[in-house]
């Protein structure tokens, strides 16, 4: 059984930082393309950052220079370091794993940026 468990969300003031974690069981994250998506109320889910099985990272334009995705193969965990948070970053953040033809999602973790 595959599980992706996100943690690290919460309430933070504008300009603050959070680090999200996605702990995986049932898959090996190093051979999957791992991504972080977010969904704000009334909006579509969007890709925020991705790290491929080969280690290549990509980011949405809105988070470039502020977010960093990384992977710890020993812990089978993927991280999203978020700095310089803005109110527009408020959303539920989801972990995603893809290795064709399979795809898995976590349950999401809420990130709220507000003063």
C-alpha cells in the first residue's frame, strides 16, 4: 500500500518560512518524479515544484527564487522549503508521485500566510 504523508504546514506571517515534508511508504521516491502541488479556494490545483528521478528540478514562475524542492533518499522523503511567503501562497499543498503509469497523491497540508 502506497502512502504519501505531508507535514509541516501551518500559519505563518508574510515574509516567513516553512518547510513541508512528504514521507513516502510503499514506493521509492528516488525512482519517481516527485512534485508539490497547491490548491487555493476556488482555484485549480497547480504544480509548484517538481524533482525528477534524475534530480532535475522545475518551479512555477510564481515561486522561483523562493521555494526549493529537495529529496532525501535515505529517509525516502521529499521536502519543500518555502521562504519569503506571501498571502497568495495560502493553499492546501499536496505531494505527488508519478512513475508511469502509476500516480499517487498525499492528503494535503494547509499553509496559511497571514498577519
